[in-house]
C-alpha cells in the first residue's frame, strides 16, 4: 500500500518499445497557486504517448510519466483556485506537450486545463475524450470554421481523433465524408458519417470533389493528395504539426489553404466538448480498457494501428 505522500505511476528510464514501461512509486505532487491535484480515475492512451515513449519527442530523454488525458476527482487545490473544490469530478487535457503525467494515481493540472466532468458519462468515457476532442474541436471550429451545409472529409475517420471529429462536424450540420476500411463503415454511419469510403479500394483524391474542409490525421502523401479534393478556397487542417513545406506549396498552387496545428489545453474548448456530451451529440468509442499496471499492453494494442476509437487506462 502507498502512504499518503506517494503514488503509483507508469514511467520509463530509456526510450524503446512497450517493454520499457514499468510501474514505479513516486512522490505525490502538491498543487501550487492556480493548480489542481487530481486523483486520476481514467486516462486515455493516444498515439502521442507511444511516439514519445519510443522517441522522446518533445520531452527528450526519460525518465518521464506519459499521459495527457485525465478524468478524476479533485484531491486538493492550490492558492487562488475558485472553480473547483475537493471531491469535484473533473476532466481535461494537460497542457500539451509539457504538462504530461496522467498515467499515475495523481496528477497536477493548471486550473484552466480542466472542466466539470459531464454527469451523464463515467470516468472511462470522460478520460477518453479530452485530447482527441480538443484536437478535433480546434481543427474544425477554430482553424477551419466549419458550418452547416459544408462538406467535410475526415481521413482515418474511425480512429481516435477521426471518430470524434466526425461527431463534432455532424453536430455543426456538416456533410461528413470519412475514410476507413470497409469493415468499419457501419461504425462510421453510426457516428454520423454520410459517405464512408474504403481507402483500400478507392482513390480518395479521385473520387471526392468540392470539399470545404479536410481534416488530415495521417500526413505525408495522403495529406498532399487530399488537397485535390478541396473546392477553390477550401482548407486542409493537418494535426501533424511537422512536415515538408511541399504541403503549403501544393496548396497555393491549387488555390486552397493548408495549415498545421498542435492541440492546446483550453477550458473553453473543454466546456464546449462537455456540452456536446451532455446533449448526446458526442461519445467516445472505447476499444479497450486496461488497469494502470498494464499500460504496456495498451501501447502494444495502439501500435497495431487497427484500433477503432480509444484505449483507456483505469486507475483503482
């Protein structure tokens, strides 16, 4: 049993495969002014987690504790926190990329990174939503300004960000076109995709035209070819923040726009996400859940690239 000053967490000492992850005992953090100590109940596992585990990414060399999604209860507050009290249920995304650490029993979050957990869902749902929902929300509403009647193409629409983006675009009245393997098309229709496309058998760049917005979740050649589906003046938003300038050059040549973005912690965005959840317009598809100690198994599953929806760690 841990004492009141320590906590369990998933950490690593070296970069590498899922096997480098291990359960450790760390000192429990204390909230500073405008910070909240959250007792973690559920935390999503996202592609950025296994990429950072393997390469260090923005974080550099380990040791570090991964995890940006969090749902749980307020266990303590720092000076100046007026929004939350101990016992409140909250969810949110820790500031990306340097606010990581939710794959643990407790984590510190800036007060403005959190919002009240929707009462209509459990911690598993709430822990799955923040990073993918904020990414999709910021891409579609802030970068692209999606609105009723527009045609929106979502690449990898059955994935973590993709399946949430499809629901957000649908909630805004857009006509959603989504790519996925044929086996996932029934799922796409369930989440509001009007035109599922099998990217294995269909050349999307040739089959789709007059799109107002493309949400690119794959990058590379897929992003470049997706530009050809846009109407003049349309916009492609890529959630891959780093890449060749060829994307911008090709967009200019075709008379369309392309932007790359990195998700940012945002209370207003979390509040909007919570409203969509409460009105039944947004729900995460949970592919699998794992106890905290089995984080490596979640990483192994995620890296297969065949997951529909989200993977979530549950913290007892």
